C-alpha cells in the first residue's frame, strides 16, 4: 500500500496545461444556433409591453410561453422563474431570448427589442427589506427564511453577566470569477432533451429540466463538460442557463449554444450574500458565557439556496468556541438584486468573520491576548456544539495553535509596530467547518455511488460529482485504486453523464472527498471481495449517515454535520501610512482536514482558498447603487493577482474521520473561512483600531483614521 | 472585420488625408472600449488603421539634449531603455502587466488621454512635447496643451501622433507613486509624479503632476514657482500647509467604481506633503 497522501501527477493537468481540454464554448456543430438573453433594464417593474424587431427566417424568440412545463427553476422554494412573467425583480432578469445562426445578427436583434416598464418602488438593502414599507417582494414581509435556535439559558447568562458587549458586523458581496464563464449547449433529438455544459451538479440541472419540461426523467440527459472553476457559482445557477438553452432547442429542433459573456457573468449570476451580523456577548469572569447572534442576509430577488446558506451561517455562529448559553436568530431578506447564492463557505465566511472579530475585540477589552483568550473558549472532544451536537473526535486546536504560533513567530512579531516605513500588523484566527451537507441534507440526498469493473479489468467510477479544478479526478481515482490494489491508470472517471451515472449528489459543501469518497471507499472494498478476473462486476451503495448522528431539522437540534475540520490562520500585513493600502505579506495556515488525499492538491486548495478569503477581506469591492452593481467588469471587480498573493507557509495536523476515505475530512471551504478575520485582526493590529466590516478598503481606513486623529 | 494596414508612415498619412480612420497601435485600449458580446469582433466607430507595425513609428533615441520616443514604441521597450528617465520607467513598470506592456504603446496612452493614463503625470513633469504629423503639416505642442479633457485632445482626424520628446532633467529628488486597485493589471485611483532639485539648500527646480484627480492630469506651474528658488530652510509647516492648500483647489476628483473623491484628494495631498518634506534637511 502506498501512502495515499503522497502527491501524484494530476489526471486533468496535461490537457489543461496543453490547452487541449474542451470547455463548453469549444464545441461547434454545423447549423448550431446561438442564443442571447434579453434582460430587464429595471430593478423592479411591471412589464407593460414588449416590442420585437422583425425576425428574419431562421431566428426565433423564446420566452415564458415556450416553457413546456413549469416556468420555475427547481430549487428549494421554486419561486425563481426561467423567464420573467409580468414583473421583473432585478436588473438583468431574463425576459426572453433570441436564437439564430449568426451571432452578429442575434446580437443586433436582441438589442432591438423594446420593452416598456412601469416601475415599482425597489428594495435594495437589508434595512429597506426589514422596514417593509414598500410593496413586499416575497410573502408579506420579504422573508425567505426566518429561523431561530437556542441552547442553555441565554437570558440567564445575560442577567448574571459582569458585562455585556454588543457589536455589529457587515460583510460584502463576492463574485466568483471562475476562469470559464457559464454556458450550456442543448439539443432536442428523438424526443429527448440533452444538455452539455459547465456545472457542479448534473442532477440539479436534470431535476430542474424535468420540472421545466414536465418530461419523465428518461427524456432528460445532462452531461458535464470540462469545467473551468465553480466555487459554488455553478451550483444552482447553471439550471437557469440550461433551461433557456433547452427551451430554444425544443422550439427550434436545432443544437443551441448559450454561453455567457464575461460581463453578463459578472453582473447577472449569483454572488455571495452580504450580511449584517449583530453579536451580543454575556461576559462573566472574563469569559464569554452567553451569546446572542442575529444574522441577516441580503438574499436578492429569489429564494434560491438562501435558506440553507442562512442555516450554515447560523450553525457556524459561535465559531470554534464552546459557549453554553446560545441564542441564534437568522433571516434571509428579499431585495431587488440578482439572487445571491452558493459561494465557497456558504454562509460560514460571514459568520466566522463576525465571531472571530468579536472574540478579538472582547479579548482586547479584557486585556487578554486573543490567542490565549480563544484557546480558553475552544471546543474540546465531548463538548456539545451550539446546536447541541456531540463532538466525538479529538479537537486538536491546541496543537494547531501551537504549530502556527511557532511557525509564524507570532509573539515575536506581535511586538513589531513598523517595518520599512509601513505600519506592521499580525492577526490570528481559529475556526471550524462542518463537513458535508448542512442538517438533514445528506439524509435527503441519499447519494448513490457505483463502481463498474469491466471485463478488461479496468474500473469505472460512476458518480455525478465533477472535477472543476479541486482535484477529484485524481483523489477519487487514488482512493479506488488504493483500496483495490490496482494502478490508478486502470481507474476510469469520465465527466459525468446522467444517462450513465447514479445521483451521488452535488459537488458542493466540501462533500465530494469525505462523503462520496467515503462511499466509494466502501464500494471498492466490496468490489475487491467480489472481484472476478475477466468478468464484469458492478457494485453500488447508497449513503447512510452514521447511526449515531441525531438531527432534528424542525428545531435545529443535534449534529448539524457528521464531522468537522479545524484550522488556524495567521496573517501579516503592512499598511502604508500615507495611502492606507494594505499589503498582505505572509499567510500561515495549519489545518486538520483529516488525512490529505494528496498533499499537493491540498496545498493548492489552501493557497487558492486563502487567497480568495484575502480578496474577500480586502480588494473585492462590489457596490450596489441605483439598482445596479458599480463594478460589473473584470476591469473594475478586483480579485487578487499573483502579484497580490502573500507568501504561504502551511502545515497539517491529522485527526482522521473513520467514515471518510482513509480518514479524509472536508477541505475545500475550510481554507477560505479563516482568512478574512485574520486579515482584519492584522489590520487592526497595524492601525490600533477596531474594524467591523469587510472588505477593508483604504478609502474606509482613511475616514476611520481621520476620525481617530481628530 | 475590415481595416487598412499601411506599409509606411507616408501611406498612413495619405490614407488619413482622404477619410476618417481610427488609428490602432497596440489596441489595448480600443479592443476593450469597443468590445461587444463574446466571440464578436469589436465595433469601431470608423475604419481601423493599423499603425503598430510601422517601423518609422517605433524607437527611442537621444537627439542633442532631448530624448525622442516614437509614438508606437512599446511600453515594455521604454520600461527597459536606459535612455529614458527613471520617473517614466517607474510609471510604466507599474502599468497593466507584462503581456499588455508588450502590446500597448506610449502613443496609445497619450492619445487615449484618460485622466488615469499613467504615462501622463511623468510626461507632464518632464515638460514633454508631442509631435503630430499630417500629410502636409507637422505640429509640436506641450503635452499639457495637447490634452484638453477626459479622452479629449487636440489631435485632428488627419493626424497621427508621431513622437514625444523631452529634455532629461537634472534633479536631486524624485517621487513616483501609483495608488492602484491592486498590484498588477490595475487602473490608477490616483498617481503622483514629482521632481525637484536643490543645490546648496536652494530649490532650483520643483515640478509635480497628479493623475486621476481631475478631468486631465494636474500640473500647476504658478504654485511650483512659489516653491522654486526658496531655501530649504523656508519649508516651514505653515509654508507647506499653504502649498498643500493651494493644490487642493486644483485637485477635483470624483467618486467612481474604483475609489472616492475624498480618498483621491486626501491621498494626493498627503503624497505632495511627503515630497515637500523630503526636500527639508533632516
Ligand atoms: C488589462 C489592462 C490593463 C491596463 N492597465 C493600464 C494601466 O495600468 N495604466 C494605464 O495608463 N493604462 C492601462 N491600460 C490601458 C492601455 O493599455 C494603455 O493606455 C496603452 O498605453 C494603450 O496603448 P495602445 O497602443 O494599446 O493603444 P490603442 O488601443 O491602440 O489606442 C488608444 C487610443 O490612441 C489612439 N492612437 C494610438 N496610437 C496613435 C497614434 N500614433 N496617433 C494617433 N492616435 C493614436 C487610438 O486611436 C486610440 O484612440 C490597460 C489596459 C488593459 C487592457
């Protein structure tokens, strides 16, 4: 048996490096039609009239009347239409689409559509949505979700507190900027709809099309094409594109391509939810003994996945800390903004930023060192989580902290105030991430994984999870090959095609390695027993949560996740005293993500995740003004470049999860969630002020420091 | 897409004398400005005239006491040329990223005349002149007379920018600062280029230009005159405050998707103050 963690050459690397990988926009066919969406140019309005240009033959318009089944994208509440009906609820909402053979002409025709609107007073902010003074967008009070849970006796804790600390935090939008913009190709042949495209969740797309067409499931086929990044942006949104492409294919009988321009992708696809998080802490004997966390998410025009994003945020509300008296409130507010959606971390980055920054502030107030203060509150094995779940595995935060403090020379550097004429600061964060779907998600999904041993003794992995750069083409092959004791090259893992693979669930929630990989591990064990040379053997298994997991979805009580990964980050910054530009110089990370299935791939996840988190905390500014985003191109929406990346130093602590393959836990999202609070703590250290909001812009620091001076 | 690819400068000027074209050097501004939808060629307002390859439009030389840079010289060549003063090289080295600097030209940056054009503040403080050619005429203007507004300048439709020229200053102090949205491929929130020279405690030269803080780059010679010929010991706090306040009247930035007016103005003036303080004896 080899060491599963030892890096191997990635299976998807050669074609991506040589440029031979084919992404959806690389496929062409004779007689293919191109589609362009005509979008609302109002944030909120009633559609009064639509005037179409004269269409040459071969060109057609597709709109809400061309949806054979229900004009609703299947998600949780199913309130989001493929095409607007009478009312548009955000700038850029699809109203109709034009399909035709010549892109130039399609472009021209789509620009010639004239739409008359009657404006309805729009709602943009959490506050406007909360006040509910304008006609509500959703239900009677604009709330897509309104939740609450409690543990212990929070009221008692506040009553008996020595001191109560109350703070309010804000986080901004974040756009994914995957390298490959979204897109789909659709065909209608022999009574079947087939869709090819860039996606994370083939069965989400398939289920959305079943509902949209009202077809039985054997008349819908979805195939993933090589996907150039997702980060959650290709979790729910591809269903929107697949639907429109498929309606065009159905109406014309032609192969149809709908690929977004980068500008459309930046402005009109889902983004991370902005949040307002209020934390009230009851302090007794210098410790936080009670806490109330009130989370409000700006959820955009349609519910989408917001209710689950809110749940993850709420379950992460107390971070990595054991606080015995807890009250967590959560609301997801409807606004006239593009629907906000899945993004690496899924609610946790907002919650972790708030709780970490709160803990830093309380530590400072108590005159304590934040690292020691946090360690004093940390979870231990046998503790119950905020939702009352049991921590069954060792929580190795002390070891993680010790390593990172030593590696970063934290206390030495903490004394430093200046470096090369810049203001110097260092910050620490400690956090956890729940692995797999939130709450009862995995129970509902009941994922199936299958291995097919062929007559030629090669083994096919048959699952619906995708490679999007995060590495499963390599890691899952390694798992199966290692269990079976065969070379990795004898394991085949194609991009999933719903005609061939069972539904092993979506490629989200850091679940692929731990949940699906764990399932594959057990399938492979069984296949090994049934192995017959030269014969075909198929083994399939359905996922079951471990028996000991207890969860009540109606009260949010119990084990919100089957297992947790843990981590600590240290960030060093230099702030220019004249311009307040922030330079993130060094980033340190120590994670316990169980057994790494490939150390190089994990290293990649750490660098990428942390850099995305650093961008979230600093450069990635997206402002909403007068119904539109101000930053709507990649010239203006700024993500870090290689030049902005710090030097990374990383290490791992391994506490294996017995149901994960070879002990693997979750990794993909964990690497992002701790960066922003560490950056914030470092900037606070450099400037000697408290901050409550990300992104931390030099513009904002200037205003704060001017106040400080006066 | 249609366009004209002239073989020589004369052919290009001949073509321009006959009808309106849009000259394209590196295309790094134009391709972005006129882009439409994915996989479609950009739509230019008039027929493109490709000039980037014309040999007569490229090169850097020293003529008498002047440095002459031809308009279609690549940004990356200027960045690397030892003939070019460091203030301009520094500015160029912080523009875009190597790929764009290998396509983009100095002429493109000048004629684009964006308030955020990064070669402009250094060219303003170098008192650079631009030479424009048409079929029958050659004109030479100071760069600050050439640029008249955001994206606006004195170029006539029948003219090409031929070269930019300036004397190499003999200065003792220099500052270049670009405050961008990030470290590479970033447009300026603001930028400052400054030169000064002090000999025996006397300030005999002082020039400062600001980018992205007003409709055109800002250089105010009347204020520079007040600093010039002072003795460094006269740079009192009061005097520096007075100079900073006077520049404050000229720096009129806007709020946009990159930054705020308040930030641009405050930081521009802070950098000015920092430069004045550099001239003071320690
Ligand atoms: C990713 C990216 C990053 C960038 N970063 C920066 C930056 O940091 N700082 C910055 O200042 N700019 C930046 N730019 C803008 C651009 O690269 C520069 O302005 C560059 O100098 C333009 O040169 P060009 O030759 O490509 O111009 P073109 O696009 O070819 O032309 C620009 C304009 O000048 C005219 N023109 C060009 N040459 C002549 C001539 N000889 N005679 C008459 N008219 C002429 C054209 O007609 C057009 O109006 C960036 C652009 C991109 C795409």
